[in-house]
């Protein structure tokens, strides 16, 4: 089922810069989505929140903590 979305001419122009003449807007948007998902995963994996260093993990293991 197809859907129509409204975007400004500026946004349409920006989106089109990510594609070639053969690409549809759907192709471009899907490609951008995949890139965004990869970036979110990279940021999550590289985040220092809720992480411990290797030395801290070893100390926790040696002290019997999970």
C-alpha cells in the first residue's frame, strides 16, 4: 500500500542529493534509514554509559560479583 507524505521542496532537494537518477525516493529513504540505524547502534555500542573497563570486570569476577 502506497502512502503520500508532504515535505518541503528544500527537504525533497536534500533527499535527492543522496541518490542517483536511477534511485526512487523510496530507495533513498530506505538507504538513509539503514544508515541511521547503523549509526544508532554504533553510538549505543561506543557509549560509556553502563559499561565497565576490563580491569573493573576482572576485579568484579575475582570478588565474586556479577
